[in-house]
């Protein structure tokens, strides 16, 4: 009994074949174990000796199918082959996959298809004895170069330098506010903000956008806006730079009188009439804390006292022998630092939390 018209043979199998552009087309075969020579015949290429057959395996590897070698065809998904003219095969690794390629170069877009790598990741080339290099979008990778070992993908990030603090983002378009927050700066503080890019510099506000795709690393420079030009406040304290709003509110709650002064290139917070526990040579002292320009990203460290403190017991106080001149006044440096178990946390620590270190250091000297 003959087959019905248009009925496909029961032993018909489909494979998919493409050139190096990876535009696949289906081809029907009746032999489930075709050789490389048979696949070339089905593709109608000539002379066949000028062509190679590569099989793109389900595992992601690409390997050659020699003319007399049978291809591995199994499973419900059509087997995929790449047929191309070639007189030499080039071997390399893409992520964890071993590949052969029939040309001396391969397009970045083709590598992404072969590795199923989306546009949010960058491609990098690892070579012998030199630094890894970025494979730019739209470029070609030369496989003929000696030393190509592996191509790998890594999630792309964009960087910006905020007052000396380098922060990274997974997307290229952010706001000034977000960059400041990630770097540990309060965007609500009264700042003069300057954005510096490859195309120039301009003043920006906290809600302005930043496109990090420009060449180089953008920089944000922050300067406290001195609203009173160092004049005395109603409380009698000089303000030559502003503290964070949260610090000002915290000092007010503790009823601590203070001044902010600039001496040379260094900024100082002076806490007046700071009460001391019993056991020191005086009852109150002026405590100085240096405020780095990149605070709160940069930590507050140590503190300084005027006049110099001593103990009524006569015992010496360790690590207080260095004298720091601040506006002509000799302040005694107390070298007290945070331990490894309690490092500085830019988004949580502040002048107020640093004063807990000051208080603990002072009480430790006089309490049993």
C-alpha cells in the first residue's frame, strides 16, 4: 500500500544549518546518523573540501564534525550545525564552553548569541601575560592573535567619583541624589555640587540626572555652602563651614556649644565647655574633632583637648603626648581609634556617634 499524498516519511528528521551569521534554516534528512560529508551534500556547497561542518551542541560547546564522522543527533530539538568555508579552525573558550570557529575573527554580537549573554553584561578577553581587555559592543575579536585563552562575561557597572569615594551602579542613568547617598553624603545638606565630565563641568542640583556612559569616570565635587561667611551665630559660636543637619540637631539636643573653623586646609569642630568626669585636672575642656571634607564617607578619628588633660592621681595618660596646633592654640591629641569589630559606617555614624568614643575614652581613664 502506497503512502498517502503529502504524508512525510516516518523516518524523516530535521536539522538546522547556518553560516557564521547564525541565521539557521531547517533541512530534512532521512538518516539519523549523517556524516559531515552528507551534511555538506545537503547544503549544496562546492567544492566540499573547502568547507567544514561544526556542530553547536546543546551543552553550548561547538565541535567539528569531520567528513567521515557521524554527527550526534538525539532529542526532540533539531541538531544545529554551522557550515562555512575554512582552511583553519580556531579554538577558544567562551565562559565554560569549548568552541571552534572557522574564521580568524568573530563578531561580539555572535559571541553573545553563542554564550546566551545579554546586553547588561560586558565581554572580556583573558589573554596570557597581559591584563584582561574589554570587548567593546560592535567590535570583532581576532582569534588569530596568539594568546586568546577565554572570553567571559561580567555584569556591566558604571562608576562615579563622589568627593573621592568611588561608587558603582548597575545602570548608566542615575540622579545626583542617589550618587551622594551611595557615597555616604546627605543630599539634604546645603551643598555646592559640581559635576565634572569629559565634556566639561557644571553646577548641578541633587535631583539632576547623570548619564554615566560618557568616556572616563564622572566626578561630583561637594563644597559646604557657607551661608553666614564665618560670622557669629546668635549662640556666639563661629560657623566657617556647616555640619550635617542631623549633627547640628544632635548637638543642640545635647546642649553642646560649638564652633566650626577652617585652619589651613583642615576643618575643625570645636566643642566648648565639654564636661569631664571627676579625676582630671580641670572640670571642662574644649574638644576638637577634625571633620574631613569627604565626611561622612570619610571617618572621624581621634579627638583633641585644650587645655591638655592630666589625672589628679598622677598616673600618665597613654597616647596623648602629641600636640596639635589649631589657630595658635596647643591641643592635646588623644589617639583613640575604632577597632576592627566596629568600623566606621558612613550611612550610620556621625559626629554624635563619634562623641560616644570621646566619652568612653575620657571615662576609661578615671573609672576603676
